[in-house]
């Protein structure tokens, strides 16, 4: 008789064989819906809320992942911000689509815009390309793009680690996205995802269904008046907040109790 872990592994592989085609088909529906709505003149900000985000976010429950969202009481959903999320796997953006309460664009490498369908969708979604070149020129370019997104009522999603984690931890952050936020006059909102590494990880196409993840959103960390010399401490503060949520499954200011794992005032998606 096969051991339970072996049976689960086989089941996960079979599930993954079904999940990937189903998720890509579902995303294709979102791509077509986005194009149609844009062609008839609907502003992308509305398209995002009506079609793009709901459809893409649907890939999370499609993976049979149970997601609980914890929204910080000081988070203001009306303030356009730079949302900084820890980078885990290929459905990070889908998770963000379910928790960011308004239209947003993604900051990504320029080559990703050349990926069939995905790249075209990111262009329609007003994604911000990062072109390799001189650091000062790149920072100026993405800061201006972020400022533009704020002016048209959109936020920006970034992954400050730069790459997906290879060991499940939150790695050190790069300073560039924080400089961009400051230059654009936008606060930083941390999105901490806990448990998604157990669902899927870099280098593997296998999804493990039935797992639970917790997502912590907010609060806003103001970048107003932040000097270059103060930036390092600011980055550490944001990362420390995320690390606490990630490691302890509660807000930093919440006292530890025997019942600390369930977090009050949380919304469930």
C-alpha cells in the first residue's frame, strides 16, 4: 500500500496537469474581456475592476487555495499607493488582484511585455516596463510612470525582493522601488503573503491544493519628505513589518496571546 505522502504527491501532480490549462484558459477569457471593453471605450480603471482583476484573481480559488485576507485598521483603500508584496510564485499577481481594492499596474522587466498574451495584457493594464540601462535614467523613467498612474487613479504593484524566493523566506529589499514611490509622492503599502510557498514554488509546476494562505494588507507607510539618507532605515522598517506578519501571523503591534494565530477584524475572500 502506498504511503499517504506518495498518494498526495501523485494527486498534486494530476491536479497540476488540470490546473495549468484551466488557469490559462481562464486568463484568456480575462484578456479577451479586457480587449473588448477597451475597444468600446471603457477606461482601463473600470475594466480592471469589472473584468481583469476579478477574472485573474479567480485563479487563486481555482487552485483550491483557501485565502484569508487581514486588512490593517489604518489602511486607507482610497489612497493610491505603491503596494510592495513578497515574491513567491507565478500567482503572486493573482493574489494581489484579489486584495488591492482599486485598479493597479505592475512594475516589471521590459522583456515580459514580449510574452504572448500576457505581455499584451500588461500593456493594456498600463504596466510599467523597467528597461536595463543607467540606474538614474531608469529611476527617472519609472518614477514618472508611477506619478502618471497616481494621477489617473491607479496604484502600482512591486516585488521589492526582485526575484521569487528560493527558500520561502522574505529576502532583502532593493531600494529602487522605494525611491520610485517617494519620487512619485506615493506611500508604500506592504502586502505580506504567508503560506503560498507551500502551494507552489519557483522551479516547480506542481500545485498543492487544499492549503491555506494568509494575506496581510497595509498600513500605508508615508514616503513624504523622505531623504536619500533616511531611505535605508525606511526600507528596513517596511521589511521588519512584513517579516513580523510573515513569521508570527499577526500585526507587529498585536500582543502575543495563545490565540494569536486567528487575527481579529480580518476579512475573508
